[in-house]
C-alpha cells in the first residue's frame, strides 16, 4: 500500500511557523515520519513527526531533556517564530506532533570502520550523557516502557520462532536462557537512570579529522533519535551501544575494554554491572535479530528493519566464542576493580586432582597429563579457567551441545 505524501502540508507549516522554505525529502523511520529539509543556501534541518497521538506527552518530555543537555552533540529542537519547540498538527484527522531538529553533517558509525581511539571516545561520550541524565526525574520518562528495553528482553523470546536458520535460532535461544540465569536475578540491584536506549550505528554520527573515513583521532559528532529514551539499568546503555559498535571488530574483548574504561573514567561502573555486560551485549543482538525476523515474515519486501539484523547475526555467532569469564576479568581490570574468580579455588593442579579423586569415581578418568580446568560451556564451546575457548567434539556434543536451551528447559 503506497504511503501518503504529506510534503505539501508540511512545507506550508514550515513556511508559516518557522519561516523555513526548501526541498523536503522523506527518510526511513521505524514508526514516525522523518524528512530532510534542504534550504536554498545549503543549510539543512530534520523535520520529525510523531505519528502516535498518545506519545504527545512523551515527545514534550523528550524535548525538555534535550534542551537541558549541554553541548551541541544532540538534536535540540528549533523553536517556531512564537518560541514553541513542538507543534500539534492535523494529518488525515489525526493529531500528530511536529518538531524541527538540526541536521548533523557526518558519517554514520555503520558506514565507517571502528578503531580503538573511537571506541574509547564513544565510551566517554555515553558516560557524560548518562551522568547528565542521572539527576533528571521526569515522571513521564520514568514511566516510559517499550519492547526494545533490555529490561523486557524475555518478552521477545517467542519471536525466535521466526528465525529460519536453525543454528542461529539455537544460539539466540541460548542467550535468552543465559539472560534468565545471569541477568534477571540481579536486575533489581543494578543502578538505574534515564538512558538513550538506542545508540545503534545509525544513530551515532562520526567526525574524522581531515578524511571521510575514520582514522586515528575520530570522535563522536552527534547522537540522534531520542525516541527510545527509557528509565532502565544504566549498564543496558553500554550493552546496546556495544552490540552495534563491535560489528566488524577483530579483537572483541580488548576494544570493548577500551570503551568500558572510557565510560568508567567519566561515570563509575560497579562490579555487578560489569558481571552481566557480556550477556547484555548478546541480548541486544538477539533483540535486533528476532524483531527483524518477525518483520521479515510480515513484510518480506521491507529492507529498513533488516539494516542492523545482518551485522548482529554475524557478530552473535562470533560472540558465543568469547570466553565470558575472561571477558569479565578484562572489563574489571580496565576499570581497576578487583576480580576474584569465585569459580576457581587457588590451588595447584596436583591438589585439584587429589580432591577430584576423593569425590569422583575412579572410572571417571582424566584424559590429559595436565587437565584443562573448565568453568563453563555454551553449546559446542567450552570455556577454560585460563581464558581460552575450546571447540568440544567429544561424544554427542556435535549433535546437541552443552547447555542446549531445549534440554535445560526440559
């Protein structure tokens, strides 16, 4: 069904209320309507229309927050000639809200390569933002909730049935299981504040010194689209951002540590938050994948909803190979926080073998002169105490895997 063209109506409103006249080009959007306004002199603006009347109060609260932030990194609404930052207008007998926002010239994070200097800067940037968010307590935003909030991650589990690839579906269900085991029990202990909620690679603009492709010294130019702001666990902000920023990165742990260190240097993180970051990054990838799978089923010809899904699919299949125990250790180290492996009793290998013989039957033999101490497993992978990840090819593992979500559920 073709979308109705509202350009003429919107242009008339812009000319009367903002004294702005130019060419309107419709942009992609999840549920709102977005346009780029190009003036004859070269200046550009974004015209954003919230199509849901029930979100009028949320848009107003969002505007108040944007105006309260310091710096020119955010899309702060442009006032009308009467000083109003948003307008209620009628489109097809429906009351909607229109705002005019600044246009940022730069490349999206999705369009350029990620390097260490950028990730460190990105971490600092989000740390500053969340620190500014912390004292804001708008009741409308605190009560806001949406299905992409990682606090509601488990509600999306049934959407995994739309994933056609059985291997991908198995990994996605594994991380739903791990969220329930590792994250859910401590969510009420995690520090909370208002978060942007969607610092994905198409909402982050990058400025590179002297070139169109990011190089050393690149920094965040702007963060746009505050439509998913939500009061949630602070660590969710990092999980969301890293789920996109790490796409294409080779050394996942080291570059994540740089991001985390940058954030922590601005806004102090806790050991408890870092203990679940590994699973929150995976949770955001899974959220993107399952919602895209559902949209693909409902709208096979729509490409917009698949923008972040393919990179997330590739990254998730790599992410499960990352040793979560090593990951936690490196994140705590980056923040100069103490790390005690409760899973490991500090004793010699010989002493551990002696203890094992005491409590295990002799027919359960060891296969190596220097046995590998395993701390956990995930499907066909096993995680050792020395930070390595092993591919387990023994017995029935190639068929089912360790901790298969279906087996655990049963």
